[in-house]
């Protein structure tokens, strides 16, 4: 048992890597464009939304198919056992002299064509096409949201990587300060307290490096999760976002958004479908035409012809008896009529063979039923106001979507104005933070020189380094806040803006 369990574990260990390798791997050098393309092809949520396109295509095909006649075909087999059958009421076939009945086999078929036409069916292809356009617009909304999420996650990863760079730089500065304090201690310029403070600063910087690396790792995993890939992959980011002055005008962005904003386009497509739905709702007042035709056939075969032969022989004997009785009556008339030739009434072998061959029907020697054709034209007159209610519901739905379009247009205009101001403010803030960082670095270099000369204490040196570190972090946050604002603006416009800046 242990050997079997160990063999199973080994087999599973061989299978698991295969399933992972079968998945798409992220390239070692990953740009933002490549990340977006990978997300389009592997993000599970977006793929679910994109599958709606195939269903919308089939809805269009189905709408065209409704304009064609429908056809149906059916067939069946039956069996009735031997015995006495009760007729409606209290009589049986035995009471009528039909005894010793055999079992029967039967088969049947039917073919039918039906064609139904009304205004709703005529409007079907047009309505399904409008709904398909609304579905495609919804997919574009999901794609735009995915692009924004991937861009935001990519920018966040760059922010965390820049934070790691700053933390590592601060660690180098702390280590330099430690060496500086140790050198000053050797020449008797400072006390061991300065060295201890420098060691504490190095320890804090190491913690900062550890935390920022963890943040970068977490951001990388979140990006891979968004791409729909395993999170245990390594890659390097290659796209660099430049800090450039925003030169867009609000009117320019508004014109772009009017034709490209995904949510606005989706609502407009929904309005087109709702407008056709109003016309389809009026179809309940229109007449309906229905055409139907069909063909059918059946077989019925007895398991034994003895019963039929006996019936035919009995009928022949009855006919012979009737013939003799009729001749007897003719002979008693005042003017006798010529007698009938009763010898002509016989049951021959040919009759017997005809019964046997006529019984050979099951399963495909069908007896055709008369074909049928039916045309119906129905005109609805009154249905309890349900038709008018449906028309009003469709009209109000169209009106609601019109208001939603207007609401979305106002929201896009406001968000564009706010977003553009945010971008401009973020750009100015980034410029100021870059200047602050430069000044803080100059102050740190000056503080080191003064510390070496014994003009300031180590605490003042640490304050200068802390100020420099904070300036670096603030500059990073300001720069990437600018890129976040641009990403939000791109989502509103529905197009890339960085290449047009």
C-alpha cells in the first residue's frame, strides 16, 4: 500500500508541472502593451464577457431563421396484443363475432411544414442586430476597464520598484553615515553614541528595504493575477512613463470622448435596441399569418392471417347462403326470376394469397393519408390592455435609456474637466517635488560636510537624511500620481493620450 501511494505521489508530481507549463508564460521583458495583450487573451473575467459575442451572433442567426418555415418529422411503432377488445359501452368484439383475434404490429410517420409570420418576426433580425451592437459595446466597456486596471497595476508595480530603489539608496546613505561616524570616532571627533545612532539608522533602512521589496513582490503578483497567469513568475518591466506637460484642451478631450467613451457608446447602442423594441411591441396589434401542411402514413400488420382468412371464409359462406336463399325466393315468385349462379361465390387460393400479401405492411409499406393544408389569419381585437401596457413599458424603457445617455454625457463632461485639472495639478506637484528632492539632496551633502568638520551633531545629519528620504518618496508619489491621473483620463476618453502629449 505504501509503495502504491508513493507511486501515485510521484505521478502527480510529474503531472502538476505539465499543467503549469501548459499555461501561457509571461515574457522576461514585459512592456505595458504586452501586458494588456496578455490580459485580453487570458484574463478569466474578460473572457467570460467576450463569450457574449458568440451568443449575440447566434441570436442574429436565430432571428433570420424565424423568417423560414419550420419543419417537423415524426415516426412511431406500436403493438397490440391478442385478446378480446372492449368497444365503447359494454360490447366487446367477441359479442360481434370477432373472436380469436391475433396481435397487431403498426408503424406510422408524419411530416409537417409550418410557417408563421408577424411584424415581430419581421423586426427580429433588425432587433437582434441592435442587441448585438449593444453586446459588443458592453465588451468594449469591459475591455476598457481591463486596460485601465492593467495600466494601473503596471504603474503601481513601477511605483513599488522605484520605492525599492529609493529604500536601497537610503540604506547606502545610512551605511555611509555609519562609516563616517566610525571614522569620526577613531579620530575622537564624536562619541560612541553617534556610532550607535548610525547603526540604528542602518537597521531602520534595512527594514525599509525589506518592506518595499515585499510591496514590489505583492504588486508583481497582483499584476500577474490580473493577467490571468500564475503568480510565481519573474519578469522585468520595460515601459517607462515620462513626466510631460499636459497640453490637452477640454474641448478636444470632450470631442474624443463623445465618439470613443465605451460606456457612452454602450448606452447609445442600448437605446437603438430599445427603439426597435418599441416597434416590436406594436406588433401585438398586427395580424398573424400561419400556413401549415403535412403528410402522414401508417401500417397495420397482424401477427397471423388465420383470423383474417377465417373472416373471409365466413363471409364467403354467408354470401353463398344468401345466394341460395335469394334463389329460393326467386323460384316462389308468380313470375320466377332466373336463379343466380352460386357456384361463382368461392374462396380461392388467390384470395387467400391476397390476404397474406395485403397483411405484409409492417414496418415500411405505409398507407398514405390524404395530405392537408391550412392557412390561418388571426387579427387580435382585445387582450385586456396588456398590449398597450407592453407598448408603454417599451417606450418608457427607451425614455429611461435616453435619460441615462444624457446622465452619462454630463458625467463624462464633469469627469473630464475634473480629470484634466487633476492631471495639471499632479504635473505641477511632480515638478515641485523634483525640485524639493534636489534641494534635499544638496542639504544632505552639505550636512555631511559640516558633520565631518564637527559643525553639527549626528542627530542633525540624520534629520537631513530623513528629509532627503521623504523628499524622494514624495517625488515618487507625485510622479506616479500624475500617471494615475492620466490613466483615469484615458479611460474617460476611450483612447491613449500619452503618445499624443
